[in-house]
C-alpha cells in the first residue's frame, strides 16, 4: 500500500483499492471480475500471501454454484468480490 492505495494486476485485469472504509456502502456492494479461466486465476492468486499481508482479507477457492464457478473474496472494507467466467 502506498499513500492509502493498493493496486493489483493479473494479466489484463487490474484494480486499485483505496484505504477508505464506509461500512454502509461496502455492505451493499458486490463486484464481479470476469476472467477467461477461474481455476487458472486461482492458481496464480492463491500463491500470493494476501491473507497474511492484509489481515481481514478473506478469500475462498473456486466453488461451483448453480450460476457458474466462482471465487469469492472480501476486501478490507468488507466488499464482496466475485471472480468468474462469462
């Protein structure tokens, strides 16, 4: 993290997180990242020490749901992210 911002990039997908906690906003927000291969994305991301580096960050491995295979993670502000294929 640098100056209240942390960036993440994997292939062509990237995003920036800001150190700004707004519980009401975060608890009502869900973001989906579309990737070509959920399992490959997991292979790369699961090697990173994200939960150790960012206490409070939570991530779950790929799971099959009725709507498709997804990875879910919750960032430090409490926002739920879904990673899945189209």
